[in-house]
């Protein structure tokens, strides 16, 4: 049986364009409409009426649930998500939770009532039982269950890559610094990759992590410097934490990269305005954002998604800290 994606491929248009023709909603050029209608007839495509009726009740609004809009990684992700939505005439509703579970639950309840077309969500809280399957959802980094698709970067390989780059730069006693979320997310694979590679290479390493979120940066770093003052390499779970470490190390007279090599994760501080420019594992933010929306469109059309987790390769960006 032909799918809407088959129709789109034959007509040479986007899935959203086929949807607009079938549902007679939105502007479509006459020539494009004829191509879609011909493809429908040729493939004998029969729309999924259940999914179609469900979609027709929805608005052209997609919600993006973020822990914080202040984080540059989340801001960049939101930019590309909005751009991808705009291509098909959808609008973005930004829900900034501040990482608070009660606020996330409030937003989820509000979104169900308003019948948004779909949700892209980033959460590190235990809200599994409150996530409804009535609305198409795609998650970033977080695993819920088999009905919710997850888009993420290859965090495990990123951790391995970070360890190798630190060793290559001369670090002999590297340390991982970060925080542990209350529920498993793909970000935890960064530490697993780091540890696996260190053990494979026979490198003496340190792991320093606290529960997420870190509520007192001063206490966090004071304890780290007091207990692990002999490390000569740092892999931070995010670029923001890496930048925080560099600033506090500088105040203690620790030079980067002369005394300690530093690698972050995200790729947000590659702008020349930042100094020093951070060596980092760069997440493919644009690709992650656009893939999340394309997968969401498929869910909105009632198409089955066989792959639960979509992992996208990362790259190392050399900066001035290694």
C-alpha cells in the first residue's frame, strides 16, 4: 500500500505539500497540485482517514518544550526548528520550562487542551506518565518509550573522541566533569564513551559528577579543585560548563591549555568573540532540528516510524584550549 511519502517522492514535492492538496488546505500552485493529483491516481493512494481527520482538527502550531532558552545550544536548536516549520507553513510555540518538572507538566496539559499539531520536547525530568500519545511527539536526547521517537547526536562516540583528543594534546590524567539527570538521557552516554576509551587506552582518569541541576557552581568547582587538583585534562559535559571551568581555573592561576587541556561538548563557542575559543565536540544542531521536524511531520500524517532512536555523527572542532 502506497504511503503519503511515496506520493511526495513521485510528485517531487514535500510531504506537507501532498497533505495540503489532499486536505485542500493552504496555498498550492496549480501545476504542483496537478502533479500531486496525478501521483495519487498513479499510486492508487488512499489517505489514512483517521490520521487525516485528527490532523484537520489541529492548528498549524508546533510546540517546542525547552529547559532554558538562555542556553545557546537550545537557542540554536530553536532557530533551525522554527525555520524548518516555516517552510511548510507551521508556526512555533516556545515553551520555556526552566527545567522545572511542574512547569513542564503545566505546558503538556495546556498543549493537549489547545490541540497543537505536534510537540518537540527536551526534558530531563521524570514526567513519563504524563506524556500523552494523543499528540505526535518527537524527543531530543531523551528516551521515553517505543512510541516516542528520539533524535540525538552520537554522544557515546563524542565521549570517546574527547578522550582521544585530550590524550593527543598531552593530557595524562584527564577528568570528566558534569551532572547526572534524574532519568536516563542520551547525554549520559558522553561519560560512558569517555570512560570506555580511557580504559581501552590504559589512561588514568577521573569522573566528577553531581546531580542535575548544579545549584551552586561555586561549591561544585571548589570541591573539584580541592579534590582533583592534579588533573591535566578536562572533558566537560557541555560547552557552558567548560567555559565555567576555564574562568574559575584562571582565577586560581591555572593556565589553559598550558597546564590543563579542555574539551567541551555542543559546539556553541566557536565564535571569535569567545576567548579562548573552546575545543569541543560539535553537535550537528541544524541536522538534528530539521530531522526532528521531518519525523514529526511523518507522525502527524500517521506514518509508522520503525526506528526509535536517530543518532547523528558528531565532529571535533579544534580550538585554543587543547
